[in-house]
C-alpha cells in the first residue's frame, strides 16, 4: 500500500478488484454472505466514489 | 483548553486538489445528478420541461447557475400536498429505501418527508465522518449524543459518522439533563454533540447542581449543529469556557441529508464547505443573483449524490457569507462560510424600521452569564411595534443583580441595534427550554 497520503494506480486497481468480488457475493443465495457483502460493497463504493475512482 | 486539536485530512486526494480540478469534479458529479433526476424523479423532469431545459444543455457550472431554476421549500411542500404522501421528487420505490426522516417542524409548516437509500445513508454518514475527523475527532474519543433519536434527522448522521471513525458513542435519547450530566462524568465523555442551546442548558443545570464541567468533566470537544448559536460570539464563549473545550460548528439540513460544512481543527471561524459533495452558491435573496465573496446572501445548495430524493439548486433561506479557501490556513481547497449560518431570511423581522434577527438578540443577552434563559416577542403595544425581551436569571443570582442586567441589556441594545426594547425579568423556570431547534423569538403582530 502507498505510504504517502496519495493513492496509487496500483492501489486503485486492487480496491476495484475487491469491489468486484464483493459485488459478486452480494448476489449470493446464502443470506449471511449476501447481506454482509452487500453492506461491505456499498461501504467500499463510498470510499471509491469519494476518491473519484468509481462513479 | 484541555487538549490541542489534532490536524489531519479525511480524504487528502480530494481536499488538497487544485481549485480548477475541484470544479471539474463538481461539474462531472453535477451533470450525473441532473441526468439521474431527469430520468428518475418526476418532480425534476417536470420542472426542467417547464423551463425548456434538458440535461445536455448543462455543459458548465455557469450554464447551471444561469439556467437551472431554484427550488424553494414552498415547492416541496406544494408537491407533497398535491401528491400525497411523499410527493413526486422520490426517484426510487419507497420499498428500496433504508431510512425515512422528516424536517423538525419547528417552523410550523408541515414537515418535509425525506427518504434515503442505503447509499444515501452511507454517503451522509461519510459526510459527517469527514467533517468530524477534520475537526479533530479520533477513535479514542468517547461521545455523548444528546438528542431524542426520533424521526427528525437531527444528529442521526453524526451517530453514524462517529461510529465510522471508531469512537464509542453513547446515545442518550430518553435521558433528562441531570442524568446526562452524570453520564458525562461517569462515562468519561470527551465529546458532547448537541445543539448550542442544549450545551448552554447543560451548563446551567450543572451549575445548579454545584458542578463545574470545565474542571470536573473530560469533555474537550463539543460538536454543535442545528442552530446558529456557535456563530454568536457570546454564546460560543459561554460554551467554550463552561466546558473548557473546543467548540466545532457543523451545518446540514434534513433535505440534504448530510453535513454540508464544518469547522476544521484550525478553528479559523469559518466552516469549510464539503464542496466535493455539495455544490453551494450564495445569492441575493430578492434578485437571486450571485453575490460573491464577503457579501451576505442566501445559501443555495445541490447535493451531488442523492439517490432516493434528488435535490437541485435548493434555496435554503439560510443567511451566509462566503470566504475563499485561503482564508483558513489548513490548506484545504474548500471555500468557507464565515461564522456558519448567521440566521434565516424567514426569521428576519422589521421593528420600527430596524431589521432584526433572533441572533442579534442572543448575541447581546448571552453576553451576561447570569442570564439562564430568555424569550423575545414582537408585539403591538399602544399602537406601536414593541420588542419585549423576557429573561430569567440563574437561581444563585440575587434579584437586584437581575434589575441591573435588565438595564444593561436595554442600553446595549439601544447602542448596538438602534432599538429600545422592553425588558422583563421572568420568574425562575417560567420560560420554555429546548433540546433541539430552539425558538426563542416570536412575532405576535397581527399586521405584516
């Protein structure tokens, strides 16, 4: 992870990958996975949106 | 003060952008918000069609300021009235929303109903978290939120913002003031979050109990919102001294569902606008033309992310003065509202030719620490408009002192405002007390 207070392109890519994984499991048939991953996905979207990485 | 406020940026990438890049980001988000409202919100689709506007015509912020009509509270009220129960602004099915809140209803108008989706709610909590962090809140803070946790949005967003940072949060919805004071002491509370009026109330009750919260409590930061009190220097000083704590002013509204502007740890006296999340303008309340830096005007706001209920160019009636970002030394790109919300245009009254706001009364009356509570009315007496200020003195202050204060308030009012009020000393505990949205000013005249 980047050490200064700016986010690198590599960090952005990693976070987008994490978002896609959470998005996938947000559709799971298993409630514990579906609801927790959906919440985590939305929390991560919030961070990525604020960083102007995802729209 | 018990502690120094720690500096820091919640989102350095955005908070330290060059101003031109911030404007680009705002335009990108604005165009998306307008397109979304056009597609999903019947209220805004109709509004734009009525004004011969389509989203593709807004290509710059200049186009937007020039062409997009301002929405007023009356428009939202009328829409709800004509299209019960929620109006036509709603852009999603109510079943897909997460939260439902209303405005406080203190203006006497029917409250505006507001929905939030999960994303809206996360976004609103994040707005609060960003502002709280930038003020100096950190995970080791212990927070008391002193409000009723009802349908009024109040400090709900603050609760989630504090939790996001990792603070221990104590909700105190059902507690009375004495119980809250004991909790402040017993739970080692470091941050008190409430309205300025209620912070003053806590000090008075503690004083009555023989407690000195500056010395005996660990409160070192106070987060206030909901009223202009923190911008009133006498009220501000009273709270800061009473707790020996830094006072941070925060401003938001139910309709915008987030924290629009807040003080940073530099405490410059201005509130940084969260300009990556809100597009704000300051306009002349009559001509609706922009007034520029340093000039008093009405705040118009557009939240740049609103899924459930878009809100575009909302005229708030709040009185603000815009200052450029460099008037604070923190380095943030965000402009500031000088002193926060200075009052409301719909609270402004004219008495014998003098323009008066409730804040002008509070500024003078709160300059006397012996005053516990006060209430102001404008009435017709003997055919003349009269300003009547009733006040209570603290229980430990003797009556002759009250008479002396009455004379001083009258003199100060005459010299500073140019109006001579009638001052009445009220019996102890006879005037109303407030936890939220205090209303200490009533115009009782029958003529306009």
